[in-house]
C-alpha cells in the first residue's frame, strides 16, 4: 500500500481482510506510513492522513500519536485543516490529556474569528471536551457570543454554556441574564438552546429557579404558539410542530411549577389544551402527552387535570407498543399513593397486563396490582393474583407470594379467609416463600382458636395430596402435632366430615419422614409432631414404636449437647426435638442405706472425669474404709427423646396384654418392688454364669403427667461386687431400665436396698425399698 493511498482505499483494504491478523497487518503498515508523514515539515496531505488515523481510532486501534498533529492543525489558518484538527481533538483528546491545554489559546482566537463556521468549530470542541480550567478561561467569550446577532452562533453558544455550567456551577450566574433574553428569539434552534440552558441553571441553583419562575408566561406563550400553529415544513414531525422543543418546554415548566401554586396556576390551562389537542395515534404525539402527564402530576395542578393525566396513562396501557405500556405503569406506580381512586378506574386494564408476554411489563403490572389492593376489593384482586401465581415466571413467584401475604395480612376480611389464602399460596408456591412464612402462619393459626379443627383437617388433606411443598408440609406437621386429637374426632362443621384414624395420621407423618423430598427442617417438624401425638393418641399406638425408635436414633446425634428440653403439652412456642431426662444411678454398700442417714447421697465426679451429666460414683460415709462403696459406676446418659410418659405405660400395657394372650414372656421373670404416685419399679434377674448376675431395674409411668429428675440409688452387701464397666441405662416404650452386673459369691444371699427420688407436678418424692429376694434366684447356694 503506497503512502498516498486515499481514505476510501484504506477502508476497502481493511474490510477485505479475511482474518483479524491480516487486518492488523494492514493497519500497522498504514499507521507506520502516517507517522512518517507526520514527521515531515511540509506535508500537503496532513488532513488526509489525520482523517485516516481517526478511522483507525474508530476501529479500536491506538491512535494517540496523532494528538500533537491535531494541535498543529487547529492552529492552521486553513479551514479544511482546522475542521479535521478540531474533529481529531474531540475524538483523541479529553480534559485529562495535557495536550488539551495547548489548544485553549487557539479556541479563544477562533471564537473571535470573522467566519461563523470557524466560531462554530471552536464552540463545538469546547462543549465536547473542555476542562474546568478551559471553561473558566473562556466563559466570558461564550457570554459575549450569547448576545450576538447571529442565530447560528447563539444556539451553539447556548449549548456550550450548558457544558460550562455542568463543569463549573458557579459560572451559572454569568449566563442567567443572556439566557432569559434568548426566550424572545423566533428561531427554534435558539429557543431550544435557551430552554436547555435555563433548565440546567434552575436544577443547580434554587435562587436562579426563583428568578426564572417569572418566565412562566413567556414559556406558556411559546408553547401555545407551537400547539395552535399550522403546518410548518421546517419544524413538522408526523403532524406535530417541533415536538423536541415542546418536550423541552414542558420539562422546564415541570421544574418551575413544582411546589409553587402561582406558577402552577399559570400553566394549568396550557397543560389541559396540550392534553386534549395532541394526537395520540403517533409515537411523537405520545412523547408530548407523556411529558404533559409528568408535568401535571408533579406540579400543584387541579384535581380534574390530574384525573385527565391518569386517563391518558390508562390509554397508554391499551397501546400495542410494550414500551408505552411499560412507562405508563411506571408512572401509575408513582402516583398510586396520592391518586389511588383515579388509578383504581383502570384496575381491569392493569390486571390484564399480568397476562403480557413481556417479563418487564408483567413485573410492573404485578407491582401495580399489589399496590391497588384495598379493603374494598381484596377478594376480587386476590382472586386475580392467585390465578397469576399459578402461571407466573419462576423469577416473579417469590415477589408475588410475598406481596399476597402482605396484602392478606393487611386487608383480610376474616381469619378463615386469611388462612385459606396463605394455604393456597403455600400449595402453589411453597418452595418460593420466605423463611418467616411458616412461623407467621403458625402464629395466625394459634390465635384463631375457633378454626383449629377446620385448619387441621384442611392441612391434613393437603399433606395427603402433595408433600413436595416444604413450607406447607412443615405447617401441616406442626398443626397435626398440636391439634391431632381434633383431627381424630371428625366433628368439623366447616368442612366435609372425613373419618381419620390414628393409623392414617401416623402413616402420613411416616411418609414425610421417609420422603426424599423432605428437608432436615421438615423431618424435625414431623418428628416433633409424632412426639406430641404421644400425649394425645391413646389407642393402637404400637405402630408408633418404629417412628419413636427412629426419632431416638436421630436425636442420639445430639448426645454431646447438654442443653436439651423435653416435649411438654400443647405449646405456643416451638421446642426443638432435643430433650432429655436426668436419671442418676448409684450402687453403694448396703450399710450406707441402712445407716439411717437422712441426707441423700451426693454424687461427685470420679477422678479424672469431666462428664457433663452427674455420674454414678461411690459415696463416702462415716464408717470409713469398712463402709466404702464397692466402686463407682459410670452411667450411660439417656438419649434424648423420652421421659416417663403416659405412652410408655400404654405400650407396657399393650405388651403385657400380648404376652398374656400368647403365653410367652418377652424376658426373664419380673417382680414389682415399688408402686406409688403412678411410678412403678420392677426388678428381674438373669444369670450369665455361676458368678455373674445381671439385675435389671425398670421404672415406668402410669399417669398423664411427666416424671422428671428421676434418680435411682442401689446398695448391695459388701461381699458382692459390681462391675462398673458393665452397668448401663436404657429406655424405650417400657420405660427406663438400668442393668447391673453383679459378681455374687457362692453361698451368699443377694440383698439390695434402693432409694428412689423423682419430681411430679412440681412436688418432690423420695422412698426407700428393701429387696430380700429376687425373682428367678434361689436362696444361698443358688
């Protein structure tokens, strides 16, 4: 490619490159040629070379080496070189470049040039890339040109003054007098520049705003002339006379009339005239109408005028252009709080926009529909919103559910309607609701005591239908756990009577526990419900054993924690599925219990032990070494999940009944040694070898209340030995059992004294039991 190749030839060569590498090669060769020609002192093709460099810059390649050439060409006396030099300065220079300061003097000289086109080049360059320093230096020249007689120069100077005001706000006062005088011009270009300059001055200085409020009549006069004027080929756009100037004037009127009644009154008639006479079938007319609506809604306009503005936005909602529908709903969203009744007239159109295919329009319609919900239309609007929820995009489902919850909480006509609405949302979009939805609904259900039966029946049916919605399943499990007895009665007047058995309820909870869709939190709700049902279901609860065992296994994971609670009666607050009953067992010398001491044994931690539960340990007495205990036994802490409850008594009765029917015992013979205050203690023996004997102490509760702080202290003769490593504590549906492994010498009768202490209904009890013979164990000699 030769150095003198024309711009068109270079463009053609670049476009014909088949690869990016080939394109880079063409550009590198041309840039090298341009650099070489820039170094020549007398080069007649300077503008030609700079034009090619600007094209290279437009393609994204480096062109910074042409900055100084721009400075030199701006200083050239020839217009052709000045034009390309100023164009290069606007493209290659900015206020951060040091080279920009070198053209300040050239711009100042050209602002005073006799040729208006050279002045125009200087004005455009200053308005494009003038720095704050350049603006301060050249502001007086711009103010002088604002008062010139040439309309072409005045409109360029007005736009340059806008840039100066944005860069240096303090210079706004310099241009205020000249800007007001420009409103008397007939040229639309000058008027447009003047309105833009006045708008910029008013937005940045409150004092200037008050000063220009006096120009409202002049602006109204100009605007009326545009509205009622006939056809003007020079300014007509689709039948509207200079819509760009109209929009600028309306925007300035909105600023001047904001929070000012006098200025607002002066423009009310004009705004009504524009709103009624502007053609809304063309996009140009809609632009003018939209600006008119914004002005009406932002000033202190009359109520009838505001209704007219809302009606225009309502017509926008029927437009086929989605952009127009979107801006209409955006504007209505801003005024729905102040003009609620006017917006309500277009509720049907707004609801129809929920079916729009455009996601942005659909989102705006949802927000506006939620804002239109009130106490008078809550039922009809909620019906539409729930219908939308079933088919709305996934990204809108959480927002829609949250809005429905808020509206239902605020305007619910009744508690039953409120509960039904929330359950409908949970059934439809239970996986998209917020975390606080579950506790809020439980709070609502708890407070509506007259609807407990209705709610538990409805939630039970929902649980049978679908267990994929975790929030709904959690609330259903909680409600069944709290009000399961109401479910079993089947006496609900609000719903169709359904016969529900205990087996049905337990099967439903077991399905939740075994489902792969259930989250850990959902399983916790289901386990809690099964534990609560143990105090309410009194028949056929053997099927519950498997669930109970699984709950114990789950909760055994938490055995390292000592801050666990046990399930009480119906509770208002959620209790986590972690609870335990402190059971302490002590095996000590029989003489300790026969010593007559009234002070209870105080267990202390064994040497080297830091157990959190109170361990089983030896107890010291006044007898010294002779009366030392046979050794401490570390107890096995009870896994969380059971206490001496009514269910254990019920399960024990069922088991005994089965044993009596079959004639088979499920274990060694037992003997009841204590039965008082609903607490039953039995003992059984199982010989492991000639010298090893396993003694099992089992306690159960036959009352409806819980037994807490249950403690067993067992003492045996000194000649007997206990193996502390083989002492264990178990629990199950039979109650609580403790197994002791005792080394019993030959020709020795086993005797045991037991001290029992426990708390029931807030009262503490303590008793002592003497056991002289054991079931299944003969006298001395075994």
